[in-house]
C-alpha cells in the first residue's frame, strides 16, 4: 500500500516529522517523529541517551518551556554542535550559562517569549540569521569566540548585548530592533557591521570597544543614539545613516565617516585625535563638533548642508570650503586654518622677489595659488572673495576675521579686470594693506619722514651759511687846539 502523500510546508532539507504534515521538526530515529511529538516514554528514552557535550538537532521542532528545561537538564547545559534552525520556542527560552562547544545555529528560529542567552558561552560560531524575537532578546555577558551572525533578525522588544564579547566579526546586517537596544560595554575583537540596521527606539553603545571597523552604513535611527566613550581601532563608518533623534558621538583615535548622513535631531560630537568627513551630510538640528584633546581634523565639508553647526578647536587647514552650501550657518571657534608661506621666494617673473605677511587663509586659496596640490579644479579669485566674506561672521576671533577681510580684498584685487580698478586696489594694498595693516602705513610715514630729513640735511650741507663781512669807518684824528697868547 502506497503511503499517503506528505505535504511539507517548506523544503527544509531534512526528514521531517511523520506526526503531522504541517510539522517541520526533524524526525528522531527510530521513531520517525520529532522530539515534540514523542510519547512520554519515548521522550524519556531519547533524553536518557543524551550526554553533555553531544550534538543536538532540533531543527524545525516546536519547543515549549518544559521540553527545553528537560533537554537542558539531560545535557547538563552543555551542547556540542547545536542546530535549532527553524525551531519554534513557544515558551520562554532560557539558555543562560549554557556552553555551546560547537557551532550553534538558530537561523530562522522563532521565539514567542523571552529569549535569554545571559552568560552563554559559544566556543565557536553563533548564527541567528533571520531569527524572530517577539519579546526580549538577551545576549548580556555572552561570549562568542567565533563569528556572530545576527543578519536580518527582528526583535520586538528590548535587545540586551551589554558586556558581551565577540572574538571575531559580528554582523547585524539589516537587523531590526523595535525596543531599546543596549550594547554598553560590548567588545568586538574584530569588525562589527550594522549596515542597514533599523533602531526604532533608543540605542546605546556606551563604552563599547570595536577593535576593527564599526560599520553603521545606511543604518536608520528613529530615536536617540549614544555612541559615547566608544573605542574604535579601525574606522567608524556612519555614512548614509538616517537619524531622526539626537545623536551623540564621543570617541578618540579613529577616522569617522559621516558622508551623506541625514541627521534631523541634535548632533553632538566630542572627538580626540580623529579625522572627520562630513561631505554631503544634511544636519537639520543644532550641531556641535568639539575637539576634546589632541588633534581633530575635518577632511571635507563639501556640499554639507547644516542649519546651525559649531566647530570648536578643529583643524581646517586642509579642508576646502568652496562647496559648503551655507557658510553663514557655521560658527568657528578656535579653529586652525592654513597660513601663508614663510620666508622669501625668488622667481623668474615679475615681481622677482616674493614674500607674504603672516595671515590665516583658506585651503581653497592655497589650492588656487598652487601652494597645495589638489585633484579637482580650484576656485577662481572672484568666488574666493565671496567665500571669505560669507565666512567672516562665522569666526569668533578678531584677528582671523581681519585676515579673512584681507583675503577678500586681495582676491578682488587679483580678480579685477579693469586696469584702473586694479591700480587703485594695488595702491590701497601697498599703502595700508586695505586698511587692515596699519603698520604698513606707519612704515610709509616713517620712510617719507626719513627721506625728507635726509633731503633737508643734504641741502644744508651743500649750501653752508656765510657770515657777513663788516667794513669799519676810519677813525678821525683828534683835533689839538693851541693855547691863546696874550698881548704885551
């Protein structure tokens, strides 16, 4: 007699339970049924043959709380190769302090209640690919020596990874967290990738350690994000993220990529010894980037659109600002800019001798003058003059503001095409440095005074004063009168 055709709900790749066409649980030999459909005597016999460290296979099996408790008791909470793919846990799944000596796979598993792996030890790889957690999912203080795969998991409530450690790469591609996600103190000994992950509530990575790359490319944050006191040995990638809530970033010693990020909430970054790339980012809320210590270099602000961005103590000496969409929205406090070359230079053109007074300049002027090499086309002087003018209100330092005003006038002079205008601006530059170099004016006054003094003394030496010659009148001889003689 031909056995009836068995309808399987999906092609799972293993021999499924004979108890029901809808049951995808792996059949146990010699019963032909999954562990959930064995009689009490058969189950007792099957569990009696289990021993600590042996492999366990519950693929596609429906596991309630009682069955899981009996399995953990029979194996001494010590599994070898553990296969729970497509398993359905109808009750709380408590794997706390369980040792998985071999690979452990929970791919496509479903957890209807709490799924707790608190303090669990995975000696090799752990995989939860496309697992579904309707309630809480805890990997708190778990240890995974191999790779951790959590791609496309879905957690309906809180996800707790605090204090966990992953010895190799950890992947959360496309993971979806509907509750609070905590990675406080989590350590990733290699790369950790959250590309395309979605966080519907707050997520915290306080004091997390990423020995390799921390990748959040394209992640979606619908609530506050706390990347505070994190340590990243490689690169922190937040390119293309979407953050509708506040985003706080606090790290040191790594490049940070925020290209094409979209942040509508408050953005605060406190960085040390870091390189920051904000190219094509859009920041709608109030934003502040602060150097805490060491050096903080901003690599690019090209096509950045920010409504209110404050940069404090950052190095902008190599950052070109030509493509910045709203320069007037910046606030620059204590920032470092490029400088004019030092010393005297000689050239086979007019003027043959060149030197520059010390002043702060934009990297864009460096590129236009050829002081720095850039791959793309530098700005023309007319646009540079406008850029200097738009950035002047952004700086809080009077000397930097004056240098930017000087740079704007200098670019206008060099961009002028009419000889008369250029001559007047050149005279204005030569005599008083566009009214911003009064020392130059005093120098010209001193020079004119010195020239005048020399001219006066030279004139006095060439025509010495002569004393007038007086002619004495001859002194008349005294008249002697003879005494009168009497008649006798």
